C-alpha cells in the first residue's frame, strides 16, 4: 500500500462504508426525495416546500422510546427500535469529560485522545484497524466537546457483532502508539499555527477570553504548544481510565436492534469500563458582559463580529418561549428580522444570525455576521436596534404564529438518519427531557403563549447586556 494511503485513512470516514450505507438508505425514501427536489436542471431550492412536503415533517414518532438495562453491568440506555433498514447506530457520551475538564497542566488532552482512539486497538495498528472498519462498512468516531466526551458507532446489522467488539477494544485497549502520538502532536501544532492565520479563529479565541476570562471555557481547545508537547502515552491512558467510566456514561441506541440485543451490546461494549474515575470540578462561569465591546484591529476585506448575551439552560421554563423569540430575531435564516433588516433591506451583509447555546456552565444567546469595513458599523448598529426592539416590543401575533408553524413542521427534518435519532436519545438523557420527549416536543411548542414569548423577549433581550467582540478595520480597540 502506498504511504500516502496510510496517512489518508481515517476511521469512520471510508468510501466503502458510505457507499454500503447509502445503498441501504436509498432503498427507502431517499430516491423519491432526490427525484422530487433535484429532477430538473432548472431546480431551485425551496426550503418552505421541502418542510411542507417532507415525509419526516409528518412523522409522529409513534414508536416509543424504551429504557433498556444491560443484564450484567446494569448499564441503562434509551432505545428507538426501527426495522426500516438493517442499520444500527449507537451514540454515547461521558459527562464532565470534555475540554473544560482537562487539568490545567493538560489542556487539550481530551481532544487529542478523541483523535487518537481510532488509530488502533489491541494488537491492531492504525492501518489494520481502519481497514477492518472499512471492510465491515462500519464507522467509529469520537469528539471532545466543551463539557462532554462523545462517541458514535454506525454499523449494518450483519456486521454488528464485530463492530461492537472493535468499539469495546478501542475503549478498553487503546493502542496510542508512539508514532501516532507524534503525528497527532505535529498536526495540532500546525493547527495552532493556523489559528493565528485565520481571522475567524483569532476572533473565536479572543471572544472566549473576553467573555470567560480564566474560566476553562476561555481556553484554547488545542491547548498551547507546551501542553501539546507534554502529552505522553501514559497521560492519555490515565485520561481514558479516569474519564471514560460507567458512572459518567449516557447511551442512545437506534435502528434494527431488539431490547435484548441492546442489553447484550451494552455489556459487551461498555461493561468492562471502570465504574468511576477522577474528574476536575468546573465552576459556573461568570461571563463578562460589562467590559464593553472589543475589537482586534486588522486590515481585512471582511470584518467579522461575534456577539453574546445571557441565555437560558435547556431545562429552564423560559427555554421554549426564548427559543421562539430568537427564531424570529435571528434563527430563521433569510426570513429573520436581522437578515431582513441588514441583508434584504440595506444589502449590507451576506448573512447575520443568532442562536441559543446551552453550554452547561454558561448558557448564552450568541450570534455573528461579517461585512465590508464600510458597512460593518451599520450592521452592528442594526443588530443593536433589532435586539433592543425585541426587548421593548416583543413579537407580533403574525410572527408568533408563523414561527410556531415552522418550528412544528420542521422539527422532524433534523432526524434524517438513524444516527440523528441516536444522538437525540443521548441528549434527552443528558438534559433530563424525559423518555417521551419525541412525542411531547411539538406539544411544548404548540402550547407556548404569545405573552410568554414577549415576557422572555423582555427578560433576555431587554437587559442591556449585549456585547460584541470583533476583528477587522472597524473599532477603536487594539489587539
């Protein structure tokens, strides 16, 4: 095998696996959707029609989610059984094992572990492991988020037994070969250098420091050069032993698998993990909205902005009313207030948006835009104006009804794959949304009252705590 192929192999990203899974899925509704929306050379994308006509928009999730418990280790998981296609998806996360929980002397180690876990297991090296996954049309992947460490397995029913064995080996017998660690270090040092060359990354890091200060949320997720150099095989193994443990584990399973099979899989894959470990405590962040706007002065063709304001936790009673208000302000794409004012009416930017972040230690309202230097100040002014108007006047009945209609019709579109469903099962447990959330979610939206939305708008958009962090030619601040 050519050397180049060795370095291009990435576990979970294989052409054969994708081809096999795509072939299976196209036997269902995929081809009909393809013909309907792309059968003409003059086809134009119509998201409203896509939402209205989608089979998924009418899906009611009549199949109930079940809680399964493994017979031996008593590991719990949510299961959505779906025999439509012979595919199984397992989504899992380890709470409090993400980037914020990295020790101060080991910043970035969770991310490095995520990138290295699929570079071999047991007696198999990187190449052998990735080729076995490819041959079996399976994928395994990991990622280190801000709060949690997550993973996923996708496999066909026919190859499930071996796929479970491979995932168990990754979690309990990671190889962490010296040559793979050296390569990962080199890649991360290169990424560290590239961060300073990409304005959007410079801005993201500056925003983290400006808002979170010394809190772990303000760290560079890669760590610094010294952190990267200090990583050893022993430290990676210690990270796995202390963080990838059963007491922190949440699992969601979806696809062609029975409760009995799911219970056996849980024991096989996760039953040999340690029951508990050690993890650094992360305090609630004290977000700095009082220091005023910050600009990093650079000569750029497009200045870039990020903005932030206090948000709300996922299980807070204000979540759904604020969700609707934000959708109207900046979460609905080209039809949002921000986009209509800055893009459609004045043609100042290609896009401006806002969204809700439910990070565990600091829930926020966030957003951003980019614009040429001559238009940048005006777009920033528009964002402030629309933010203030939302806080003072709230939303109209027409906006309220249109937003609810869209949010109801579009919700199921996010479950385009069995992997999406497995992911939401994991999130349902982490956020304590209830086992019947898939059946009840649209009722939560349907039952929101206009006054509740306007009360939330007044509370979260009218508090005067909107802060901008920008990079470009506009602004008086200096880097």
